[in-house]
């Protein structure tokens, strides 16, 4: 069974086109778990409206913890599938590549597959120079810890139980990075090239100032992870701040 986890925050204009593309994929997910962190633009209502025509579930986090990573973990804990795909809701990730992410895992070739912006054949059309530079610097700083060109990606596939095992202390920065660091040399990570497009609808949450602040936080996170030691794995209990909305 394949579960697709999609964190959302004020993405009302992107829900319908995103679902349309997902459901047209050759390998469509068995369930689509949206995890919303307090949208005020009608995103939750829009998601609910598709419950009859699509295998959609909605998790509402009323007091979100740990940012985007916390949303992904809440979705993973609520999901039913063994195979998990994570992607953004802003149409920057190509859902048509889900089969390419999942195939190496289902055949035993890899433990985690990343949709990478920084391998041969990948591109980021429409990005301003400052964003490309900051993103490349962050990826380069993380490379010695991960051996992966794009460990900051938000589009990846992994077995659900493995993600929960590797990220017991997700910090809210980039969960793919934390999973890779947590897995160490034993984690087989494969990168496939994608075309990462900037959002066409809604308001981007990225600006030079935001990116700069994030870069400093990212460096702090990398520093902490350099010295992190093993810790206990929490049970797969529900996030106390997350409530599943059963839509019929």
C-alpha cells in the first residue's frame, strides 16, 4: 500500500490541480494524507470537498509542533501504507515521478529515494540567483554528513516504519536530511533528477530575508547533528496536537 503525505499551509488554490495530477499518475497512491498546520484561506474545506471522489484524508494540527518535519511525522504516523511518499503542496514537485521514487525501494535497490534538484538532468527554472546560491551552499555544507547532493529536498520516498525509526527527534528543519543522518552509512540513498518549479499559485513563503534566517538556523541544526548521539525511538502514538478529520 502506498501513502502520500502532503503538508499544507494556505494552499487552497493548489489543492485541485495537485490532486488532478496525482490521480492521473500511472502509479497513484492508495491514500493521500494532507496534514494542515492551521490554514485560514479555506485549504481545509477544499481538501474535504474531494473526500468523495478521491482517497483523501485530512489531519488537522491545531497546535503545530516542529514545523514541516512535525507535519510529515504526524502524517506518517496516521498513514496506513508501508511505502511512503512525501511532497509539497505548492506544485513545485512533479507527482508524475512518484513511480520512479518508489520502484528502487519496492525492488530492494534503495532504502530512500530523493527527487533531487542537484544531480545531472535536474533543474530549478525560475529561481532567482540568490535562492540558487543559498540553496547550493546549504546542500554543500550538508554533503559531508550525508553524501547526498540534495538532502534538503521535500520530495522523497521511504518505508513508513523506517522514516519513523530514523527521525525520533525531528528538529523542524529538513526531515529528509535528518533521516539520512540518522541512517548513517547503512542507509542506501538514491537520487533521481527532477525539474523543481517555483509555485504558480498562492504566495511564496520564501524571500531573501527568510532564506538568510533559515540558513543560519540550518547551520545550527547541522552543528547539533554533528554531535548528536542515539536516542530512544518514541512509540507511533498520535500527535496530541493532530486531529484526524474523517470525511465521508
